[in-house]
């Protein structure tokens, strides 16, 4: 099962790497994730900070509610 998932992930990564627009979006998303991780690492209560970051991500995916 994991071989199959790894194969799908590799295929998707190759397709994304060949498309310049998708690559730009991927870089932007990676920078956002790195920013969130940096913010979580700087907090005293990391679990709570991670929960807030997850809630922000869910809200963005649901259309900004």
C-alpha cells in the first residue's frame, strides 16, 4: 500500500515540477507553511499555537469564514 502511495506522490511531484504556474503556487504554499511553523515554534504553548494555525488553514479552505 505504501509503495502505491509513494508512487502516486512521486508522479504528482513530477507533474507539478514540469508546470511553471503550479511550481509558483507550490513555492508560495511552502513559504506560508514555513511561516506558520516559525510562528508555532516561537510560542510558549506550541500545541495551542498549532491548533490555531490549523483552524486558520481550515477557515481559508472553507472560503474565509
